[in-house]
C-alpha cells in the first residue's frame, strides 16, 4: 500500500500512539505499507515554517529513507511564503506540499492561495489540501478550526489543468448537489483520499461520485487508527483491480505523472 495521508510528530492537543517517526514507520511497515506521504503536525501552529519543513525532511531522511515521502507546508498568508515553496522543492526535494487552510485561516477563494496553486502547478508539485483535521465536536472551544469549504476549487482547477491536487480528510462527496463540488469531483486532475469517508458502502459511493482512477488510500495515521482504513477496504464490494488502484496504483501513477 501507499498511504498518502500520515503525519509526523505530536498532535498539539494529546499524545497519540505512533507519534514518533520511529514508531510510525514500524507500525506502517507492519501493516503492509511500502510508502507513506508525510506531513507534520507542527505545521498547524508553528510560525517558523522553514524550521517545520527542515525537521520534516530530516526525519523522513533519517528515520524513513525510501519509505517516508515528505510533503512540506506552505502558508500563503505568511511573509515570504514563495521562498518556503522554493525550499520545499529545491532544497528538500519534496514532490509536493500539504496545506492547512482551516488552521491558517484563509478561504480557498483567497488571492494568495490562488497564486500559490498557480506557482505549485508551474513547479509540477503535487498539492495536498487538508480540508479538515479534527471533528469540531471534539475541539477545544477557544481553538476551533472548522472544515474548509472545497466549492471555490471547482472553477479554479479548470483554469489550472497541469495542477495535481489531492483533497485530504474530505467527506460527503457523494450526493453533493453543489455545481462547483460536482465539477471538482469530475476534474481529471483532482484526487480524493478516503480517510474520512464513512457510511455503508462509503467507498463504493466515493468511487461513483469521483472516479476509480482518482481515489487514493489515506489512513490519517496516527490521528486515526490505521485499522479503520483497512476495514473500509475489506468491507467494500470492490473488484481486485479497483482495490489495487485505490491502495497503491493511483498514488504511484500520480508521482510518475509529476516526474514525467
């Protein structure tokens, strides 16, 4: 499996099992993962974005070489974010970036965010957007971060055909009647992870709303138990080809398309 949605280091509000790089790598390998795309929980609140990305790159290199693939953070509302983007690609050799708009407090219609996507596309970087992190019902009341509305991305991705976009921790794609969300689900350059996809026949509904070629495996480990992602696949009525595409084929192709 290729897990496109894991995080290193400590969740700010409680300790999680597997929240050290060593434990995370050991647990994922034990479960059959051969590659994991890693962001950093430090990205949510730390102002020193450059330091966050340097520590992430070092941990992936030192604790998970050939296994952990670092996805650095860029905050388009921070000073000199263009330099952070450059460092992610040129200094740390990252294939992509991971964005947290709900914590960095910008909508997906923000002009700086649009410019960030444009520059990332020109650099052929994969862009992952975490639409949510924690359920609002369990958040500390004075530190709320509500889920991000994905609708503004619909017309935006149509104008950026070379952009490779992966939406993490989204839900309710199936049955959504918003025309911009429907356009997003149909866009060939947009991928969806399954971490927060729930409900009876949830994976089948996600594949039907999007495409079997654009859904990728994401566990959101260590925030979620890894076994919950495995259970979704085991309980789904998917063909062998669909399972292979979801668990590794689509993510592997996405990396190859970026490099070609």
